[in-house]
C-alpha cells in the first residue's frame, strides 16, 4: 500500500484536515502504529492517544475539529478503517486463479466465469459454481451442491451433498456443512440411527468461521439466513432455522429444530435446547443456557436463562448468600441463647411456686 492521505480520503468519502500529501504505506492500531501508518479512533476514550501515537495520520469522527497530526474526518471511523484494510488486503493477498491440475471434477459440473479451484479439491457430480467464486486447496463439494457467485471457500472445508450456498458467502477452514444430524432412537438399550435425508441452505452474504459444523435436516432444510455472521467453533444441529443478520459467537451450541429470528445475538458459549423459538432482536448473553422459548426483543442470561431484570435479581441474591449464611448463623445463636434463658426462667418460677 502506498497512497497519499488525500487519495485515501477519497476512497472512504472522508475530509482531510492537515497535510493531504503525506504518503501512507501501512495500517496499524493506534498503539502499534509507526511513521507511515494510518490508524483510527472510534471510541472517545482513546482520543488522548492522538498525542502519543506514532502514526502519520488518523481516521476520526466528524465531531473532531482538529488534532496534533493530519486526520481524515468520517461518519464512521471504524467502518472507514475496515474499508481501507480490505483494500490493502486485496492488494497484498494473491488471488487464486484457474483450475489446478490436481483438482478432481465430476460429471455435469457447471463452472461460472473466472471460477478458481485449488489443488486436490474434489468437486462431485452435478455441482454448480457461480462466477468468480474461489475454492481453495483440499476442499470437498458433494453431489448436487450449488454455490453462488463471488463466494470464497477456504482450505479444508467439507460441503456435503445437496447443500445450497448463496452469493458472497465466506466459509473458513475446517468447517463442515451438511453432515448428518445427531438423531437416534433408543430401542431395547441400543441406539438406532435416524437417517437425515434433508439439506442445508446458506443464504447470501453469510460469513462462517473456522471449524463450524452445520448439520443437514432430517427431511427439509437447515437454513442460515441472509447476512448472518457465524464465529469459529459453532455447532448448529439439524432443522435449525436462523433468521437474517444474526450474530452467532464462538462456541455456541444450538440443538435440533430451533427457530431463531432476525437480528438475534447469541454470545459466546451460549447453549440452546432443542425445539425452541427465539424471537427477533433477542440477545442471549455469554454462557447462558436457554431451556425455554424467548420472546422477541428480550435479553436473557444465566442458567437457566432468564430475562435480564430477573436474572440480575437472582444473581444479586446468589452473591449475598455468604452474608445471608452468616446472618442466619448469628440468629440461630441468639435464638439458642433465648431458649436457654427461657428454660432457666421457667425452672426458677417452678421452684418459687
């Protein structure tokens, strides 16, 4: 990357305050930046670092009028910085081109324009891959799969048969999509497998992290809605439906046949029992255990997960248990003393009679 500050400002629709001719050669965080780097400040609490950072320029909000070094004023500094990082990454990361000679393509495979397939990737029969999609080395795509245009499948991803993936989908290494759901019937002490005959649908603009597992449905489809972002190490079971623009954070586990609405956030290590409904706009806090359906626009946490206001009261009571224990012990001691005094007084009164 080598651009003037003015050129960068034009790319992100920003306003330069200071010397727009300085040359930017790198990108870094505000604490790590050195001369030649551009950085950003989105949180006001980091504004004092403007005097300390060694960066040559800083992206800020439009509220900041001036600074001790050149700045680019924008509506959203974090988003603007991300756009610059993406542009720089496109320039430095070599894009895979063409079909590697070791790739194996089955019969009836349909490839769009400018599709790239890496070494030792296997594409089974009757697979359709859209324009400009890139599938890196060591991947597997099963029969009758469809992958939309401009998608990126990183190395060692396994996509089983009858999976549909939309446009601009990103899937990171180690992820498995379309594996059999965990379905068994127990008969006479033995576990009998229930066949999982359905598929998986990943809609447009979905991001899926590394080592995610998304199971196929028993009969119908497991669905990940448009624009949803899934972190690493997430388990999504058979017949789960996740609505649009949801956020599923690392190590979340979702049991079978759960329906999740739009714009839902499941924080790290949250667990959802099967056959539940989670409404639009719900926030499930980290490590929460959801055992009942959650109405829309509710925040829950704890185990079992409760609405935020109730969970806070329960948590406050739990925190006070040691104090309550000491209080009860003191009361028992006082009551014991009173009982002894009462017995002594009764005996004395009996003797006087």
